[in-house]
C-alpha cells in the first residue's frame, strides 16, 4: 500500500552570526522544512461531485442564499451584483434542484406580480458544505 501524504513546504529564514568585522552584513540562510499532513477521507455523492465540477459558478449564488436564508429574486440578484448572468444561474440551480422557488403574496394590496422567494434545498446545502470542505474559492 502506498502512503498518500501531502507535504507542505515551509521556508524558514535564519540569520547566521558573523564573527568578522561589523562592516559586513550578516549572511541569510534559507532552509526548507517539510510538514506532512494526513489525507482525510470524504464520502461524496456522485451527483453532488458532478455539480461541483461542472457548475462551479453556482457556488457564490448558493453561498448568498445560505447566508440570507430566503430572498426574493430581485434582492438576490442585487446581493450577487449580477443581473443577466445571475438569472441564468438561478434557472440552472433550480433545474438541478439546488434552489426552491416559492410564490408568496404580500399582505398589502398592490399592483404587480407576487414575489418569488428563493431558498436553498437540502441538496443545495450539501453542495455548499462540500465546496467549503474542499476549499473552493470564496
């Protein structure tokens, strides 16, 4: 069996003492020390792994929803700072079952369409949790 250990390389800088006249600058010696970290086993659902690999742009959208619980569509797009591309991301996440969209009517009578609220599903929470564990960019 092979040991699958990853080594982190850390540079350590030491200043050597000089016994010569004070006019010379001290010599700087750089050595490398390898730290060994143990691999961690993760059990990952294949479908979630495919989403992480193929749909990486969805992760910021899912992180915004995880942080804010439930947002209506316009608030979500403003929070993300994206309009056209953000809407296509929302459609893709909805089709994959990562976001649940529910229509809620406001109590005040007014004109216009009722708001559609977006919330994470359990599958969406699993995707964001796995992305955080393996260290996807934030």
